[in-house]
C-alpha cells in the first residue's frame, strides 16, 4: 500500500497500511460487503464502500470499512471461518455514523467507549478514500434459497 503518512487517528498505534483483501481473514471483501448490504435492506440502491487496513505492532490488522451512503465506518473483524468472515462486517463490533457517534472535541467523548471526534472519523474516512480498496455494489435482488 501507499507509503504516505498515516492519519493522526492511527499514527501512534499502527505501523503501516495493508490491503484487507490480501489477508486470509478478510478474503473476498466484496462478498462480505454484499452480505452487509442485503442484511441492511439497502440492496435496491447503489452503495459505495472502501476498506483500509492498518498493521499493528502486535501482528494483527485493524480494518475499517467506510460505507459512503450511510456515512458509517465499520470496524471489521476478520475470521478464518468462511461463514463468520462473510457475516463479520454485518456484525461489526463498532459502527460509527458521522453525526450520531461523533463529537466535536476529545472532552466531549467524556469517557464513552464508542464516541469518536469528527476529526478522527474524517481522517479515517479520507485515508480510506485515498489509500483503501474501493467497492461499488450495484442494486441487486435477493434470491431465496431453494428448499
């Protein structure tokens, strides 16, 4: 991935960027994104996403997925299990919507474990747009499984 400076939001913890799609725990991101879109009932519209991964010194990845239309950042936990990998994005541990889960200053977080500053949110979203993997999901029908 690009060697540009990491955003301030992760510069003190991450050692660099990585592509989630190249990691077996995040295999086939488009499939997981389509599952998220379908499970959210948003499959009748075009949806744009990007994913950006950050390498941590302990050896794991932190992967954020930006859903443009929903103005939401999702913390995607990968899995070695194919079914969990598929559903992992839809079951994201953190789902941060701009305006709902963002505050103006660090002081406004006031001990919350889920709020972030608007600047933090924007820095991750902008980094994803600039350095992340882009996905566009066109409208699609959901077919019922055969019995």
